């Protein structure tokens, strides 16, 4: 993982919003993974750059614990 970013705020109608984005690199390709609202878990929030993750289509990322 190259970077992680989190943003939050309040919409014009007063409702809160939040998003988390991860930039991943496999040595050849870049990918961006984005999570919104309640799909942002404590496990995702604990990630740091240089962590290793296995991403499967439509699934929650598997994070290696040595990050």
C-alpha cells in the first residue's frame, strides 16, 4: 500500500459523510480502493502505508498483520 487518506464532513442537508481511500501497488499496477460510511471498519482505519493487503473483487480486504 502506497498511501491512505480519510475525509469526512457534512453535506448541505446536514447529514455527515466519510470516505477512506487506499492506493495499492503490486509492483506493476496501481489501484485505488475506496470505502464509504459504515463500510469503513476499524481494521481499515488501522492500516498504514507499507502494509500488505490481499484484495478480492467484492470482498473485504485481507490484511497481513505485520504492517
